[in-house]
C-alpha cells in the first residue's frame, strides 16, 4: 500500500462525491428509488459518519491502540436513527468536505504506517492495509450509488424525453 497514492485517491474520490451531491434540489436530494434505497442525502451523511466514526477511527485503532476495545458502529441503523434524510444538503456537503480534509491531513502526518499491523476480529485478522484498501473501495461503492441516483434523477427530470441514445444503463 502506497500512502501517497491512497491519499491522492481519497482526495479525488472526495471531490467526486462532493460534485455528485451538488446542484440538486432538497426534494431531489431526499428522493429514493424505493423505500429500501438510500437518497443522495442519506449516502452523503453516511459518508460523513463513516469518515469520522469508522475508517479514520478504526485505522488509527489498528495502527496505534490495537489492545483497546474495538469501537463498534452501526451504519445501517444510523440512516434512520440520525435522520440523515431530513438534514440540510449544503451543511452535509460542507461536513463531508471538512471531514475528508481532516482525513487527508491526518494521513499526511503518518510517515511510514505499518500496513501489516493487525488486530483479531471475529472473522479473522484485519490489517491496517486491509482497512485502507477497504476505505478506498467503500468510497467507490458509494460513488457508484450516487451516480445511479443522479442517473435516475436525470431520467425522471428529462421526461417526456428518453435517454436511449445515451446507451444502455
């Protein structure tokens, strides 16, 4: 794992996340394709909490406090419990950008992290490298989700015009 490459990827992915959350109305930001799906606001607020309470905190834990109790999280429950879909979009975007900047600063201060440092989880060993790689992949999963939501909004907002000429989704 190359720390500089990981930092660069997180910076670029963070910019992409923020970009996909911009220029939508409150109604569009709260829209869900189905009750089980997440809205743009829910995805963005999830990413804010993941930045603070999951990846940054857990990577720090593996690298520096592996003997302490693992900080448990419940991201699925937070969506409803923390009322993500009722939050303000601009504030959410600012929170995401701010927390991603904190992450970049923190990671930049790490000189030579031991990516092989690990802790034992119920399912097996979890290394710092696993956590960093998962963080990068987690961003990409939610970028895909945001792209899908924006595609659905474009499809709906373009009616009665069709998107077939664009190609198959």
